[in-house]
C-alpha cells in the first residue's frame, strides 16, 4: 500500500494523532484519533499559581491514540511529524528519560526520570519577578509560562530541583528526543522563540546574557529549522518500523495554520484551549529587534523564514471550560450531581435559542500577556437576560470580540484579508462560537477539523 505520514499533536487538554496518505490529488487524512489527557496536576512548589501536567498521563493518552489506529497503516509510516503546546518546559535525565516495553501493538515507551510539564498557563512568575530578570535580546516579550522564565523561577526558589536533570525541552521536544534517542534535545526555532531569550535573527540563545545571571545554559536544547529532520526511530514503535524519519518538534499553532493556510489573503482564527487570530507577513519581513510590551500582536516564526502576525489570547475554550465547571459546582452546592460533559451540549442548545443578548462579557479571566493584571468583567446586566442561554451567548461573543480587539477588522482589511479560516477543537465543537465569528467578522468563514495541528505536523513532513 502507499506510504503514510503520522502527525501527532500534544495539546493542552488532549493528544491527537492523524495518519496522512498520499493520493493522486495530494495528501489526504486517512485516519485520526483523539484522547483527553486529564493530566492536570497540582504544583507542590508553586501552589495555586502553578499549572503543571503529569507527563505519564500525556504519554498514556498518546499510546492509547496510537494503539487505536489501524496497524496496517502504521506499518507503512515512513515519517513522523510532532507538534505540541509551546512555551512550556519539561526536564529529564538524558540517559534515563524513558523505559521501553512491549505493548499490545509493539514496543512503546513511558517516562522514567522526568519532571512534570510546567505549561504555558503557569502563573508562578509574577510581573515583579519577571521585571527582576535580565532583559532578553529578542523580539518576543518575556511572560510567565515561558520555559526560560520558569527555569529562572526554579533557580531562585528551588535550585536543588534543577540539579536532578541535565536536559529540558517542550513536551513535544521530549517525545522526539525519546523516539530518536537524542543525547541532547533538539528544538525548532518556533519552540525556542516561545521560551524567551532567543534571537530569531541569528537563531541563537542569549547565552551571554543568561550566563551572566547564573542561568544553567547546559539545559538549553540545540536549535534547528522547522521542517528539518531530528533523527530516526531507534526501534519499532506501535508497529511503526524502526528507522522512520522524525521531524524536529513544531509549535501546535504554526501547524494548525499550516494545515489550512494557502493564500496570503487568508486570516486564520484558531480556538482550542487558548485562541489566536493570525495573518501571514509578506516574504522577507523581519520583526523589530525589541518588542513593544503593550502590543497585543506578536510575531511567531513560521516556516521557510516567514513570520505570522498573531493576536495570541490566553482566553479561549478554557474560559468556556471554567464557566461549565462553575455551573457544575453551583449544581453540586444545590445538592444536584451534573456531569460537566452533560452541561456543554445543553448550554450550547440554550444559547442557540437566544440569538441576541445585551449582556456584555469581557472574558479575560486568565489576563492577557500584554495586560496581565486585567481580569474579566460582566456589564449591561438586565433582569430579562439572566438565562443560561443569554449568558452563554454573551460569553461566546466576548471570546471572539476580545480577539477582534487585539487584531481589529480594519487592520485585517488593510492587510488585504478576504477570508477567515476557522480551526481548533473549541470552534469545531461549538456552533454558537461559529455564529459569533460570522457575526463579528465581515469576511466569508471556512472551518477546518479539530485535528488540524496533527494534520499540519504530518503535512510539514
């Protein structure tokens, strides 16, 4: 049969795998699978501000995903592309990072001497702490949840923690390192930029600045271009043959965009756990040497030296998840047991019945990187608009309006945008969000699937 490419996306709430096969008309999605990780874990050191995930649970979800894909097609996999959540950091011992064992579908690995993943949502680095750090030589403003900022936090608050490890990377870098048995992790420019203290112009870490402040630079991965090969699988993996080529790990956002962006006149709106609105910059564009900390737009390295202008909001599907959690908790306090999974379809149905709501929700419960202190608010509350449908409708509208305020319609029009491509799991599953996107943006909207990042990671290969 035809050879296949496996795309994997290690997301904030779920792991997705997609098998892409070549056809006469180009690449086509042959099979896909998704598993929730339920990997959230309390942070002992950082307390309530910390946001960590159990790597064991992420890998379990990945192994379940691969075991669910057809063996015949996995045996035809020649290349593996892996994307995942950016900014976060996981630490491991390079010669003891995982243990291989036989599973029902062939050899698989699980984490061994590996820390928790400190995710992009982590809030342990306060604005005061960040302002005490040396100024990076980078076009990206440093924020809490960025890998290098987290390392500085450990250096100051728990230096012994770092002594147990000699390698670090994003969760996707870790998986690539284990598959290829890399002695030193390899990271793409996309993930390196997301850590802070990385200069995209000369593709290098700010080693001099970091060394002067005692930063453990030996933990920094080597950096390569997105789209390049990191190595080959050192043994069979869930039936995938030994020697399959593995790409350098990529940013999940860039892969979501790659799976659907074909024209420079397209803007991509991605809503999964967080939310982004992006346009591609003209070829040859270089970001300014220093960032504007008050700007809501950041420039993300893309592929082939190109950049994306991105309004990257910390508030997306996670806001809806928090709202659903609140409804479930209220029900529990009233002596009723309602599963969160049963609440989602009901609030969406209720909101579909309420086409209009004067209620105004500013949904930034997680702050924004350019306005970390700004929290959420609700205004224009009238007695007739307190139903679940009204509130859900206003909340969905607020999520889209917040993104639109970061990268306004007028700016999109000036950049020649003629169409919006919608991607991400929250958008795929929520019709109310889609209605609000179409109401707020004066462009035609086309939607993708909720495995976009996994498909994009496969297409890059």
